[in-house]
């Protein structure tokens, strides 16, 4: 019975795994609305450097974050497989994140995520999936920097 209790306590979350530069990251699949081919964006004046611009998603204008620029990593050069992952943060903000490619879906045990020590980091931790170390992206932090203090808490 104690073994069953241990597995019942494990919180498994389905994650989508994607690549930015040479590193793999993941976010909960329930935060993902859709995945779209990268298309030309409309520039937004005075936007932070990590904002690619805006896209029209069936009549809704969405801001797109270039995750490589945001995370300060070198994206894959001339990559035709770059995609925009349309995400919704826990406070209801919808935007796109530009990644080099989506590679996998994985079940992640939240108890196995090893926290990173940095306060306010864009990563909530690291997790082993097979023999790969995957960064667990803190989506609310990334989106929160995009909208700043516009969202009351």
C-alpha cells in the first residue's frame, strides 16, 4: 500500500518540449492554445528587443516574443522549422513565443523538477527526461515582463 500512496502523491503534468538554440525547454501543454508556422510580424515601435512584433490570429492581434533573444541564446541559423507557440498565462494573457522547433511531449513528475537558485528567473527548474536535461520555463514570468504592470494582481 505504501508504494501506491507514493505514486498517488506524484503530480504528473503533460509538457510540450521545444528547442531554443542548443537547449531544450518545456511548458505545460494546458498553457498552449496552438502551434503555428512562423510568419512575418508587424514591428512594434519602442517594444523590448525580445519582442518580434505582432501577428493577426483570426482577428486577434497577438504580441510575439522571440524566446532566443529573451533567454539570451543564439537561435538556430536559417531554420525553416521555427514556429510560434500561442500560449495563455495563468492570468489570462495570450501571446506567442517563437521557438526553433517543437520536438516532443512528455509526462513530467513535478516532484522531480530541481529548482534553480535564481529569484525571479525565467526557469522554475530543470528536469531529466530520459538522458536530457530540460529547462522548465516559468511562463508567467516571461509573459509578465511583456505586459509589465498592466495586469493588476
